[in-house]
C-alpha cells in the first residue's frame, strides 16, 4: 500500500543499538539485564554518559519520525480510518519506550558506581537514580496540566498545552500517560510531558518531578 511505503520512508530501523537484536531478516527489541559492575568501574564511568547521550538522541529522532508519520496519516487517511493507523503508529513507536528501560538501566549502574568513578553528574544534587525515575513517572500528569480537564469515560480531556486549538484533543489516560490527537500527534508519560512543557532534558525533568 502507498501509505505503508510513505511511512517506511520516514522511519529508520537501525541495527547497531544495545536495545536492538537482529538475526538475518528479523529485528526485535531487547530489555537490559541486571549485571555486576565489579571490575568494570573505570570503563563504566566513561561509557555511561555516552550511552545516555546515545539513547536520548535516538529518542529525539524517534519523536521527529513519529511527527512525520502522523502528518502522513492525517493527510492521506480518511478520518474514519485514522484511529487504526494511529494505533499502528504507536506500535511503531515502541522502540521509544524500550529505550526508556535502557536509560533507567544506565542510570542504575551509575548510581551503583563508587563516587570516584561517577561522571554522569557534576555534583550530588544533579544525580538521579532509578527510584527517582519511578517517582517521576508516577507524578500525576493532571497536576502538571494548566487549564480545565473534563471526564471522558475513564480518560481526562482538555485543550493541548503545546499548540493552539479550540477543540480539545489532549487526553490523559488512567495509566498516567498522555496523548495529543491534534497537531502534536505525540504523547508519553509524566516525564516526557514535563520535558516538553518546560523544554528540558530527561534528567532535569526527573529532578523536577522527584
């Protein structure tokens, strides 16, 4: 189908990241495993900042690609079929959430390093750990939202804080995730909401929500 070809053109599928496994024509995502840092402190102190930068850079690329796909869907797909294609696009966006697991993994390793080997943060106040991330993700998005929300079944709906609109297209779901079905065509958790709201990076968002 033409729509599939267009979506594939704006979607990269690299094979050289920690969270991607390839075998001939197959490609799938893998989650990090708990490992011992004993004997690797020096190397990890240098690698962790690079891994975090790589992961966050890839997330930004995925966000850009998703916006391009949503534009294609909104332009070429009939309104009655939009929900199906948007659900398909969310599945295509799965890599973003796998990367979040790896970000938590690298931050956990960094937290376990002796202070002498830590290079992710310049001082103690800048350091975040896995508990901080969990706490930040649980921060209610509705408490961050400025404006009026109304109930729509089990969801909350309001005008999107990231673009001008008169018809509400911004949803908060029971699992504390959000999605803009309007011009933004993107969503995520409370951390991504805070990042976009304040135009800050992942670490700074976690610090403000913990």
